[in-house]
C-alpha cells in the first residue's frame, strides 16, 4: 500500500539501550569513510571513527553520555553520541583534537571554564537525510533536553573534506566553527554546540 505523501512521519527520539547497539553499529559501519565510494563521501558525508562495541556499551550505560536515537516505525534511522573527554582519549584518531582542547577559547574564555562534552558522532540513515523530517535537528534537541543541566557546550571536529556534514551542522543546527587546523595531513574544523 503506497504511503500517503501528506502523512506526518512517526519519528521517535529517545535514549538508546543495549538492545539498540546492533543497529547503531550497523549504521556506523555502513557510513565509515572506508566503506563508501568517493562520490558517496562527497555527496552524503561520512564517519571517521569506528567505535568499539565495548565502548558503545559503556557510553549507553553512562548518564553523562548516552546515545540519543531516532526511530521511525521502530527502526533506527539516526543517532547522536556525546562522549566524555575520557572516552575521547581512548580513540587514537582523536588525539590531535583532544590535544587542541587544552588551548581552545570560546566566547573569550578558556574551554576549561565551561562544562563540556565531546560530540563523538552523529549519523542519519542515507534515505532519511534531507527528507524534510528534521531528524538531525530532532537528535540535537533530544540531546540538549537531556544533557543541558550537565554541560554548557558540546565540542567536535568535522573534516574539511566532509562538506555535507559541515554544512548541515552549521546551517541546520547552528554549530560554530571556532578553529581550523591540520593534523596528520588532514584539515579539520573544530566546532562548538552551545547548550545554553
């Protein structure tokens, strides 16, 4: 039966449980840079970090982290994963990023004057990107509602070669680029999401 084009999508935003980890890991794997063609990377964006399953289990169970998820009709269509600095330090590819945080300033103050988390990763299922369902915005709103009492800021980095992700985060979500830098032959945009 064809879907009514005027029907509102049934997008549910919530907090992931251990039972959602297989679907999260599957979506992550499908969108890692090394699993996409150059054209897919340029037009759809990509993920740079493959989080180990054990770490995902820790993140889901940590009240200072958690994974905000979006489901449509019971199927996972997106996730947003804030992590602590301690978890970020366990991911070698994030070493240059974590090192930059020591000297970073935001609104004229050192980053360490703020309570902050790392925006570890966000991904929306390919068929749901740009669909008008606002999944990316809903994921951020869900995370903000849950964590705004714990954090002032969320900090992340987006590769300069990940134009779709950078554009979506700046235009749709309102993240701010606070620094551009190069590390290990790659250019990065250091971005901040203000929870306040």
